[in-house]
C-alpha cells in the first residue's frame, strides 16, 4: 500500500507545470545598511591603580593614644587618623612659648629704654636675637609635635588598620593605607607598532571578571616615553571614572582601545557572499509592490563580532538580504519576511512566519 502512495505522489508532482514550483518567490530577511561610528579595536590586559595611594607610617617612637577611623571609612584631606602620646612634647611646647613671651616683653622694655638712651643699642639687639631663638624653638617643637599626629594627606578611603590603641610604634611602621578611588588609573602595554595610532584622549572600554556584565569607559591619559627593548612594547595609562567605588587597585582589566574612530557603513556578516577573493551582497529593491534582488560586489574593511565594515558597493539606507541567500539569485523576485534591527532578530521573524 505504501508503494502505491509514493507512486501516486510522484505522478501528481510530475503533472504540475514547472513554473508552479520554480516561480514561488523564496523568502528572505533584510537589514538596512546604516552609517555608524566604527573603530578598530586594540585589545590588551591592564592593571588598575588608585588615582592617589599611600601607606601611612609612623615617624617617631611612642605609643598610640587615639585612633579616630573605622576600617574602610571615607576620610577627608587633613582629617586626624591616629594620635600618638604627646604629653611630653606638649609640655615642652608650652614652656617654649612661655620663654618666647618673656623674651618678647624683654625686647619691648629694652626698646623703650633705648629710645630714651637709657640702654645701649647692643643690649636691644641681644634681646631681639634671644627672641628669635625662642621663636625658632617654638617652631621646631610644633614641627616635632606634628609627627605625633597622622593625618590624611588627601581625601580617600582607608584600608584595614594594623595597630590598636596603646601599641608601641616605631619609625617606618606601617599604620594604615589610604587610596583615592573616585578616579582609577589603568596601566597596560601595547606593541610598539601601534604607537602611531595612540594619543591622549582616545576612548577605551574595560571589563573585569568581578563585574562581567558591566563595561567601564574611560580615555587614554598619557603614553610612556620609552619602548621596552625586550618586549618591544610601550606602556599606556588610562583613567576610568569610578563614582560608585566598585573598582579596586590591583584588578585585572580587559581593555579595548577604540582607535581610528570613523563613521562608516556596517552590515551583518551574514549579508556577505564570498566568492574567491571577491565579496557580494544581495540588495533588495521594491518595484510595484514586489521585491527583487540585485547582486552587487562590495569592498570590505574591518570585521568585528558578527559585523563588517563596507567601504564600497552599498549606500546608506539600502536594504540588503541577510537570510535566505541560499536560494536567492540576481534579479529574482523574493518574499520579504521582515527587516531586522536592534530589537528584531532573524529568529523572531522566522518564528512569526510559521
């Protein structure tokens, strides 16, 4: 019975006229050639650094009297972070100031006597010299006293404190780190052959495994002055805004520098038909309610992630076939299923046509 059914189907197909099959317009999906900003990406790996970074250390030997910050706190420039025991230095400063006041009064008295010729000029000069010496002693003690106070040299975020109140510190002992994180420096290297394409202000994007769904944008701030003679590479420093303070020093970043930025026509790679060393596209024309194809040779530029730059052969706004090219021929009438864009994919149009 199955043999008779197959024989009947074959006889039925043979009875149909050839144009009934051949003239069925094949379905295609189009995409508008659009002029857009384009660049040649240069990829590299970089390391983040804080805009400003310092490890605050002790400069004198004494015990800690007070710690005024919490781990990870935001502090302002000039804010007191750690105070060492300074009672002895404070007493010496008070004594020096008292001596200064006494000698200032002595200068005043001697000056009055000298004006009435009751004191020699040399005595006045001697009291003035002793006053200057006392003032210098006060300044020296104030400078020494400042060493007992650890303050923030700039606004930023402190790290973990490594000491506690009452601990004895010595010169050079690390007390706490301070980083300015609102702007991050991104250092990376590129081969020297790209030096001519780089310049300060060139835009770039960067990603990190810590935030895989986010792209951080910045620009090149400066380019190194020397080429590494071993690796033949040059160092580049970029700056990234970090208003939410998510980026941290030491992070590894994947960098993409947007070099040779230009405005050019871009098409999906699916629209390109390679033929040896030549490339073609199928342009869709609408004539009296019908859609027909025109095969054109195009000149291509750079490629990236499913897109290709078109230098010649297609004008801005022309409709090009991106799906259904297997059955498409030059001059052939086609059935346009739809047009893709940022919100409409080929898959969506195919499912809607079922």
